[in-house]
C-alpha cells in the first residue's frame, strides 16, 4: 500500500520541474492527482494513468480565484473529495530593485503570493463547508517558499518578498485552522529546474549540472524535494506550521525569526547606548549565510555572483 492511498491531491505548477516530480511521486504512493498548471499538463496525466495511477490535468491561473475554485471543483468531480493542496506554482524572473518595473513587481506578488492565497482560500472553503462539525478534516496544505525570502539573495527582491509572505501565511493559517484538523506546512526547495535556469548555460545552472555517472546521487534533481512534501501530505503526519529547507538528501528545519540574545534595561535606551551595544549583539548571532550547510551556502554565493555580474554587464 502507498503512503497516500485514498488521498486526493491538487498539485499546482505540475507541468514541469518540481511540481511534475511531486505529481509522479504522489501518484506512485496511491494518491489521486489533479495536475494543475497554466497550460494543461495532459501528457503528465497520461503518463501517470499509463503507469497505473490516477490523474487528471486541469489548466488555469492560480492567482485567479475562479480558476482556483475550478481546481477544487475538478478534484471533487473526478474523485469525490479533496484532502491535499500542494501550492507549487510560481514564477521567478530576476531583477535588481533599481531596475525592476512595477509590472514585474506586481506579477511576482500576484503569482507567488496571491496565487497561494487563492488556492488556500478555495480549499478551506470546501473543507469547512463539507465538514461543518468539529470533527477533524485530516487535510493538508503544503506551500512553497524559498531561501530567497527566508535568507535573501540579490536580484530576487519581489520573488523573495512574496515567498517570505508565503512562509508567514503558512504559520498563520496553521494557527487559524489547526483545531479543525487542517495542517499547513511549507518547503523551501533548492533544485535544478527551469526557474533555476536549467539548460541555460548560466553559472548557477552549470553548478547544478547532473553527474555523468547514473549511479552517482544527483543532489540537485527536483525529485529530491518530493518525498518530504508527500510525507507532510499523509493523513497521519502530525507536523503543522513548520517550514523546511530541502536539497538533495538534506532536510533542514527553519526555526523562524527566533529572538536570540537580548539587551534589556528597566528604562528607555539612549541612542548612544544602543550604538555601543547593538553591534556586539548582532555579531554574536550565528551567520545566516551558513544556513543549510556548506553546499547550499556555496549555491547562494554562486547566485549572488551571477546576479551581480549580470547587473554589471560582465
């Protein structure tokens, strides 16, 4: 038996990259999959069906509330219920703040943040309408955030802002509906995908090049992200309100904006006192650039180098 037997899951952004790998693994674990994307991922659904799984393909814009509702309605029409939403759809064009257009900002916020909101709201309305009593729904939402928002990368100000908002949305929604048995978690993946420049020849894409030996583990394969997402979607998973970094064989647990060492007086601070003590307070904190281990820190350094070089025209 699969770990997701009997579960019905909507996976957005399923047409390529990480979303496609999610759909394949979910179906392999027994879930009935609604593969959703801006362009109908029909070939993916056919692939899953040919392998003995259950899947339908649906096209639509996640940031349009009518489309989000249609995804939910399609799941219920095809499979009679809905248990899981994986919000994976996103866009990520690169631009420094000084060069960004207002339209680019709006697009990033619309797809990455509003798109998550639209899907979450449509699913919650269904779950709460279909389960008006206090009995637990046993539903799961897995959102997609990013280290660009949680740790920061140059050239991703709109994308990172949206993805930081997704992490905050995850934590808040988890609080709001926990008593109804609806869990919210998020993953911040690092993988080789079209959004990461796969096949572009860019330095970051070259850094993620797969090994030539098929027997060697590929740490940047997008399929490495899917097992944790599938686990978080299982009916018996107890995890709620958490954010995880996922890369290769690494699963890291983000601990949020944790307050570390504090300065405290029984009166108001003066500016002069703060100028003397705050730098030392900050210096004692762990370096966020080391988060996720050496390989992830090296990747982020490569991304920064590439984006700054592109900005300078090198």
